C-alpha cells in the first residue's frame, strides 16, 4: 500500500488552501474594482485602501491616491 508521507500531505494541503485563498482574494479585488469603476464611492475608498496596503494587488501609492 502506498501511503503519502504526512509531511508531504501537509504541504499539499497548505498549497491547495493558499491557492484557494489567492483565487478568492483576486475575485474580491476584481469585484471591488468593477464597483469602483461604476461609481460606488465605498468601493472607490476600498480600492484605494487595497492599493495603499497591497491587498489583492501590488502596492501602488499613486493608484491608491487616485481612487
């Protein structure tokens, strides 16, 4: 019987969980940007904060101030 060593299983589980989190963060950012582009002031503020802190996108202080 082939058993996956527990360390390998832990690494695979962590990688899968991280990938799922990244995909959800990207979707959240995309939704926020779409709302901001449609004029939602709260979304614009949130998008500026995302750029300022580098959440879901590369940190960009100029883009943060723009939003």
